[in-house]
C-alpha cells in the first residue's frame, strides 16, 4: 500500500477493493495480458451485474438498480399458482432487449476472456447478497419455487422498492448448493457445467460477522 494512503481512509477502502479484485483475477487468468484486459473490462460497473443476471439468473440489489437505470433490465411480476406461496405475487427482474443485445456484443468482443475464465468467475456462484437482498429472473424464480429454494426466495427484493425491503417470500424448505447447481445446469443450459451455485451473504461482514454460504 502506498504510504500516503495511511491518512486517506476512504481511498484505502477503494484500494482494498481493487486489490482484492486483482488478486482474484490473477487466480482466474493464467496469462498476464489477460489479467490486465479483464481488469480494464470489469471497470465498467455494468459488466458483472449484467453477466450475473444473464448467466446465473440473479444479481444483487445494487446491481439491479444500476441495470434498471441503464435500461438493461426491467421489472415484471407473476402470481404463484401452486405450493406454499400460492396466490402470492412475485416481482421478477429480467434483461431488457437492450441489455441482452449489449451482453451479446461484449461477449463477442471479449470472447477469449469469457472462454479463459470470466464465465467461470460468474457461474461458480449463484449470487452474492451484499446485505440488501437480491433480484432474480422469472426463470430463476420458477426454479427456486420448483426445487424449494427458500434461501433464494427469502432474499428477493423489488429494485423499485425502498432499500432493504424484501418481498416476504418465506418457505421452510432449503436446498443444497449442489442441488441448486444441478437445477441451474438443467434449466439455464450453459454449454459448460458450473462448478458451484452457492448463495453468498456478505451482509454481516462490516459488522464483524462471518460470511454466510447457503
């Protein structure tokens, strides 16, 4: 760390975030030139949340707000017809035509980065909850309802609602990350199987609590 940062606490927070991102990229990519290109690519704050939404069917509340502001995703809703949540209206969040088009463009432009590790970086986790909840596509919500994924359903928020207000979709059932991974492979149909599908909750980290993985 640069000595001048010792008296710049806000800059130190930003520096630590970027440094952690670089360390992860060095693990993902084995060639130096790709690490730099991936870092430059991910500086665009739209890239990761859009990749998450399209490849995983879910992203964080923060990512959803950004995508909605850019016109890259849009809210929808449907009424659950069976099961413990029958009759409840669920707000969903899907890529817009503009968002889907932009994703296809960047995937074509950066195909080597996606093939070399960027796709795995995104799909090895189902979604990361920073503490304000997550959003999911209609397909992802239907998967969660089908397999009884209470860990995802309870975290669903409406990105147009006040910060931290969840949809109240509580069910008793829970599934393992492995069961969720198998369902995602079957329903979302990426060509390469994913190695994981955990929901990672970072909401308590700043308060001194451990990371929660479900």
